[in-house]
């Protein structure tokens, strides 16, 4: 590989400055693009936005160890090269120029040089270098403005698409040329209008019967000329006589819609570079939520293709010239930008690990406070149990947990008129879960019946559909659960918080999804155990045993639906009570034959964040003992601390 070699300092490459140096034929001269960048604020805004946002990410170097593992390389030649492309040239400035050249010219060039035996990259403005000769596939060499030629292997040339050949790109500015020219002419006209001041195109009218003496006409003409000559600033106040009127006949700035024209130009330029308008200051239709979505869109869909292009150019044009390049690659550090705010990171991490992730001393260090004795232990809240469900409102559901991401058809949060009654929603869940169970056991019976003589492997037949059943059952339970939780919430909101201040149904979704998965897994495991008992019995009448097991599972499904309904309705009410500022909860025993423990605690009152004497936070609480949950029909009342 050929390099420009230097010891301790950069050698003269020949890429000197020559005014009027022509670029590749069939495209505009590059200094025209340079002039557009200097004079068109919309172009400079958009290109600067791209270059600065990519440059500030940083590039990390890795070695792939396997399909699922990799290691970060900090002392690899590629990492050192990207950290210091040239002496006194930072990674930020190097990437900024790289991206800006690609965005403006659709071509970017770096010459490979060696400084003290180390490969370095010298960025060269596209106005000073061009591919020359060769054919439509590859140039013969690269010619510089100073007369020095470089071989294709001495130049890193990054370019986009061109319909003519494979050796250079076609600038997006070409597609914007007419629009930018129109904007330039409009700016000139606007500048001329403001410079003229009062000398706008217009006429002065006076009544037909008005007469002028010769001296009066001359005096008025001189007064008006003096006033207009200074743009209205030096001539004092004009005096119109004898019923005169000044009638302008040119457009004023509002009529000319200059602001709208500028905004249109910026929108068109941003569209050419695939940037959402709110991100570059066009906020006509911006909201808090869509700005957050477009922030994610920026790094995934807008900057993502640029970063992929640069990563692959490094992989194909730079890495082969470095030693120890097997399984080495680089990536922009986009994860740092996608992490979200600290509060979001903390909530997501707490959800993933099931509890706090920082000690008190670690938290104190973040706000520059000294450590305290005993502050190095994690504190787990009383209402968070290992393997159980967190208390309501502990977390806000992450985007991937929302119904759209899970493929669920959850009812949108709304007023009680959008939902059914508590009894109606309970019956709907029971009917759906029983029907689902009967359909699953029916498939098992059919599959077992068509097998060869003798009892087949029933557990294998059951396991074959387990994954699909779990996904479908979780979706079914989440759909009904979201409705039930809202019914329970509105029972409290209607009495205590009819304006729904501080409450949102969507906040409950993360908890409901987790509860749905838990109930689905428990129901699936109950089915597996029932099938296992038939398998282990090895009875000659195994078909009848299997039918009995199927009927028993359907009965269990009705019981589970009733238990889940109580839990979800109670949870929704508890969530609404907390959002509404209520501080006390009272247990109300319900049902025809309540458990002795539930009957004994009828009327028991505790603080909202406490548990009742049976260890439950609310009726049906899934974190409690099973004996306290099944077929529970109890409810809660709420109150404020007096």
C-alpha cells in the first residue's frame, strides 16, 4: 500500500489552494456548492445539524468474539487512528468535516499518510481533489489542485449515488438549486424594499378641483424628494396638502409572505436530507410527545444510514491497511444518545432487575454529598417482593410494552361509558378464558386420538403448542385486564377525583402486562401438571382420564378468571386512589361464603401503602398466599386522612 511518508511532520501533498479548480465533469463546479453553503442559511442549518449530531457521538472499536459476544478495543491501531486522525485534529472535527463534505458535495476525500510510522488521514476539501481517468467503475488516479496525483489506494473516497457512474456522487444541492435560487432572488428583493424605505412604488393623489401655485408645486416636490431620499429617516415628516393621499401599489412584507417562504425553503432542504422539521426549528406542529418520538427517529432513521455508511467505509477502505484487523469493526456510540433521561433510565433499570439499583451512598455521590455509615446496602421497599409484582405506579410502561408493540388490541383509556360494568367485564373474562382452555384441550385430545395404538407422549403433545398458547393467553388476559383495571379505577375516580387529575390509565399498563404473563404461566403450568398426571397413571382408560383432566382445566379456568378479575379491579381502584391523594383503605368482605380470615378482617383499615393482616395489599393480590386469593370477592373502600 502506498503512503505519503513523513517523520514528525506532514509532508507536502500537493493539495494546495487554487482558485477555480474544476471538479469532475457533468456536475456543478464545487465552489458553487461552497458559495451556497456560505450564503444560504437553510442549507448551512441542515448540513450543520447532520455533521454536528454525528460528530458528537464518538466511535468505538470492537473485536467480535462470537455471534453474541464482543470486546471493546481501546489500544487497537484503528481506535488510535480514529482518536487522532492527524496531530491536533480531534475525532469530532474529523467526523464533522467528513459528514459535511458528504452532505454538501456527496463526495468526501482523505489522503492516507504516515506520520512517524503511523497511518494518519488528511481530509482534503472536494474543491481541491477529483477522481480522474479510468472508467465508469474506478478512476485511474486522483488529481489535486497542486498538481500532485495519488493512486486509488492512497485515497479514502466516500461518495453517494450518481446515475452516470460508480466513481463519484451527485450532490443533493443540485435538486435544490432552483428553490435556492428563488430564495436568493426573494432575499435581494426584500433587501431592496427595506433599503428604499418610503420609496415604495406608489402614487400620490389629490382632488381634481385642487389647484397649485407654481411655488407650491416646487416646494412640495422638494419636500417629498428630501423625505424619500433618506428612506424617510432624514426628511422629517411629509405634509400632504389639499386632500392628498399616498397609495402604495407594491406588496408589503406580510402580503409577500416572506416568513412562509423562508419556512418553505427550510422544509424543502430538510426533506432533501430526510430530517424531521421540528428538529431544525420548524415547530408549527410540534408537541412534547412527537418531539420525543422524532428524537428516536433522528438516530434510527435520519442519522442511522449515515452512520452505517461511515462505519462500512472505515471497514472497507481504512481497516485493511492496519495490522491485526481480523474480526475488528467500529460503531458509533449511539446507545449513549438513546438511553433517555436519568429518570427514564432509573425506572427501566429498576423494572428489569426488580428493585433499586443504587445504594444510598452512590446516590449521595451523584449530588456531591459525602458517604454515610451503613449507606452501602441496597434498600428494597416493603411492597416489592422478589419474584412478585411491584406496587402500582412504580414504573411507567416502556415503549416496547405498549399494546402496539405487543400486538394487543387493548381498549383505549376513556370514560366509564367506553367500558362495561364490573360484573360484565368479569363474565367476559371468564367466558374468554374458559373458551380458550377448551380449545387448547380439544386440540390435545384430537392430536392424542390420531396417534398409533397405545397412549402417546401426552406431555410432548402439550409442550408442542406451549409457546403459542402462552403468547395468545397473555394477550387475552392483558386485553381483559386493562378493561377491568379501568373499571376499578373509575369506581374510585367518580367519587374522589371526577376531573381525573394526576391519573392516567396508561401508567397501569406495565403492571397489567406483567400480571397477565404471570397468570398465563400459572394457567399453562396447571395444564401441564394435569396432563402429566394422566401420563404417569398409564391407565388403559387414559382417553377418559384425559377428557376428565380437560373438563377440570375448564373449571379451573373459570376460578382463575374470577380471581384475576378481583385482583385487576382492586389494583385499578388502588392505583386511582393513590393518584387521587387518598391515604387510607378499608377491607370490605364480600361473597356468600367468605373465608374466615376475610370475614374477620371486614372493616379493617390500614394506610394506603400498607398491607392488611392477611398479607395482601388488595383483594386478589397476586403477591399473597394462594389460600387467600382463590375465588375472593372482597372489595376496598378508601378515605383521606383527617
